[in-house]
């Protein structure tokens, strides 16, 4: 290699990063984990996405283009109540997910505030980049989601 040439770093393992957008087209999420592979939460069937503090060999996820409500919303469920910090698209203000309050977990021992290691993504709120590029009819999709809701 000649002096002054830059050598590209070699990646031991190529990782596919998928991107997901709000139905208004705002970029919301970049992750190495396919949303279709995530576990669904009982009750509202939201997708449970771990948010590691730093990338791991097997998983990376980063939220972009969302803002969360600083005051939790209390939701009544069949089995009681829960405190949610709602995440909204910063472009159109639609709710795309939520995080639970630390007080919902036994191991928090009375702590409160947003649990930052997981987000629950609402079904129908996101589309992958390929869907967006195809020009998917989101008005029709929104109607389907609202009818289910």
C-alpha cells in the first residue's frame, strides 16, 4: 500500500441495519433486528424492542425522530394500571410507541421514571424503508389500523 492511501476497515461480520419510518415518512428507527422477529406484548400486541446502551454483537437499535412525553400517561388495563411515557413522531405527532415507568417492575424497588432499556412499538405506526419507497398507500393502511384499534 502506498503512503497516504487509506485502508478500509474490515468488518468481521457484516450486519444488516434496517430502517423504519413513521407513516408520514419521518425516520424513526434504525436496528439490526427485524421487527417481524420481535416478541409481541400480550394485550396491545405492541412489539417489544430492547434498547441496548451500546451496540452488541447481536443487536443494535436507535430511536430517531421521536420525542417522548415527560409526564407519564396512566392506562387502565384489565389487570390494573400502568404508567406509560408516550413516544411521538416529531414531524406529525402520531404515537409510535411507549416506554413503561420503572415503578412497573419489581426490581426497580420503588424507583420511578422512564425505563430506558426497552420500547414498545405500536402496530401499524411504522413502515420499513422499502415499503415507503414503493409508495405504499398509507391512507388505506391508516384506515385499516383505525378500524382494528
